[in-house]
C-alpha cells in the first residue's frame, strides 16, 4: 500500500467511525466502542508505518477554494518530520485513552455519544497535524474546539458541565479571532496561506519587520486561547467537569498541544522576528509560574493536574521563545504527553474507586488499596516533577538551559515554577496515597479493572524513558538541532536538581502527617481572583453593553427608523389626501397653478 493511501486512511478512519457510531450503532454499546477503538488503532498503526518510512511529501487532495491566482486553497496533507512525530504522539495516546474509556464509561450515560465524540475529536486533531496551509489548519482548529465543547459538556444535565463547555467554547473564540486576523495579514503580505510559500517569503519580511511581528503575535493569540496561556487560561481547569478520559486526551496530546504545534509549524518565521519571540517567551514564563502557584492550593485531584498542564504548556511556549529550533518545545510536548496522560488516567482510576470523589483530603492510604495505580502515578509524578532520569527532567532541563542563555529573568521564573511543580505534585501523592484513609470510600477502595490498568502500565514506560537520548534521537532530533550556542555552566543543571529535591522535601515535611491543609493562601486558592474579574466583566460590562444595545434597538431601530418611518409615511399621506378631492376641474386648477408657479420661479431665477 502506498504512502498516500495510508495517510488518507489515517486521517479519515476516525471520521468514518464517528459517523457510523452516530448513524448505525447508537443502541449497541460494544459496537460503538469497537468502532472507535478500531479506528484509533488503524490510525495509530498507519502513523507508525508513515513514521518508519520517513517520507517527506505533500499529498494532493481536493481543490477546495480556487479563485485562480487570487486565492487557491487545496485540502492537501503534509508529511514531514514535525507532522510524523506529532501524529505518532496523538494516535498512540488516543488509542490507549479509547481503550481505557471502556472501563471508565461502562456505567455512564451517553456511551455511544461519548465514543463518537472521541473519534471526531481525533479526526479534528489529525487535521491540524496534517494541514498543509493555514486555512485547513484553522478549520480543523475550530473543529477541535467544537468537539471539545461537546465532550466537556458530555454530562450536560449538570449545570457545571454545561457552563464549562460554554466557557471553553467562548474563551477560545477570543483567541481564535486574533489567530484569524494574523492569518489574513500573512495572506495579504505574501499572497498565500500555504506554510511552504509563506516560509519561502521570509525575504519579504526583512524590510517589514513590524508587519511580521504583528502578524505572529496575532497568530500567537490562537495559542493563548487553545493552549491556555495567561490571561485566557480560565477555561482549562473548568474543563475538568468532562469525563476523565476527555481530560486526559485534551491535556496530553490534542487540544492544548495544538497551540504549541502550530508555533512549531511556523518556527522559521518566528526566528526572524525577535519582537514576537520576546512576547511569546514572557507570556510562557509567566504562565508557567502562575499555573504552578495556583496548583499548590487546589484540593481537587483533577484540578491540580489541570493547573499543572497550564504550567507545563507555559514551559513549551517559553521554549518557542528561547530555543534555536522547534525540536526543543516539541521535546517537552513529547515527554509531557505521556506523563500527563498517565497522571490523568490514574486520577480517573482513583475517581472510579472513590465513587467520583476527587477531594484529596478525603483520600489517604490508597497505595495499599490500589498498588498498580499508585506505582504508575509515581512514575508520572516523578516525570512531571523533573526527577533525574525520568523523561520530564531531560526536556525541562533543556528549556532551562536555553532560557539561561536568552534571559535571566525568564530563567528565574521557570526555575521557581520547577520547584513549585515538585512541591504540588508531591503534595498530591503524600495526601492521597499515604497516611490513613480519611473517608469510607478510601477505606473500601479497590484496584480498577485490567482494561483501565493496562493502559496505565503501558503509559508508565514512556513516562520514564521518553526523554532518554536514544528516544530523543529517534523522534526529536529530525526536527532541528538542539545544541546550545554556548556552554552553559554546570551549576544550572545542578540548580534544577536541587530545586526538585527542595520542592519535594518541603512538601513531604509539611504534609506527611497533615489531616487538613496547613497552608492557606486565599490569593492562590482563588486563582489570583482572575475568574472573579471575568465574572465581574460578564455581569457588569456585558450587562451594560446589553442594556445599551437594548436602548439602541428600542429607541433608534424600532422607535426612530421603524416606527418613525411609518409615522412619517402616514403623515405625508394624511396631508396629501386633502389634494385628492376627486374633481377633474380641481385637478386642472392644481396643474395650472403648478405650471404658473414653475414659470414664475424660472423667471425669478434669471
């Protein structure tokens, strides 16, 4: 089978599965799950075949929009080192999440709807990965947003889930508006939306650096929304209202990773715009620190991981701003995908065993009741915390070295974030898995079924080893050199290790015997009150704007234009009706008077 056919199968299999689930297997739970998992496994196998063959080409598709030389937008599929690596990450993790979902969703409502949504979600993300131009990427980008909206509010009968889905959809539209403006600016400047042609037009931007910087910052707005950077991060923690497999897939390898992948796709343009890179670097560093700070005061198991995702995405965005190649942010995206997916699935395992309780202070002693979940969580936790010899330490260490080269301020922010990361994830481990049970659910907890634990074990392997040099060389090195321009002092690496032990050690000392949180920082517990600011804005600014619109509609549109024009027409008719007397002699008199009047005016003018 040729590479073109394999690629189209990889791309379309999830879409076909989603359509069949909705149209054919709505009442058959096993068939719905089988179709979704089968499609994911087919896409996964195809992605590994494509990765193994290592072919770089653009596969021609449909001529979707064609206005001659003015605008030509085909649906082509792009295969290169970046898309091959990303499709392997996406399809591999999706396959494991789909399998895990059989056990997690077995007692839940909307089983077929859930698997149809997952399959469509996978199709949408593959559209972003394989896109050959900005328009195809943007359409797939919006489809990812739509499918995430459906999945987050899967339990739509719960007001919190419905609100979370609406919030995710609306907040992302803010960032997407900027993204679309940036695409239009690049199209106006280069006459093309194809990545290859825009990249080849770099010479054009040498004389117009401001245009390039503005375009890239606007495009970066899409990343701010999709990858939950400050200040559009608020939707991500609330998305935890969706089923845990959705959280795992969304946080590990699909929606939130899309923003970083998009920046990696246009990395060659970013290299010639230091102004845009500075903006990206600082937004990423501040997000990394803010996310870590907020995570330290969360008690909901999944919300801690959600703020952790915000922080780690900040690291990736920082890497885009400081690194010399797209390989550096993609390296952390690669390692993060595995350990974050693992952490969310272990949270789901705990959640099922605890009858959907997520407060870590109602847990305790779970390591004895759930040994497989505990050991696999430990692997993910150590990778996230940056423990030496675990995958996360390799990619984070590389980002810190580049940050040290570019900006000491940024370096300090992400080093502090690293210490806080070790602190908050160790806190979760100590409180939830050690000590004594603090609730009846914790005392009666039991290990999850094999269909849930097998994916945990499989994900634990890359969570440990994905950062090792032989894996890095296979997946990441083809994306570009990751060599540092100058030798970084050895103390930088030792500082990173020291902060890991400092954060973990302090957390163990504080929470080892605690039955409630001894640290209370309302500012962090309330997430810097950013959500409150948004709520105030919605209630007051939006309310005021709505009142102004209502006034304009009532008095200007309805009152002046609609009713006013009707009244004017009626008034003119009322006056003119006195001229309609029904007498021919009177009409002749009016006509004669009019002619005499016109003659009089003409002579007066002369």
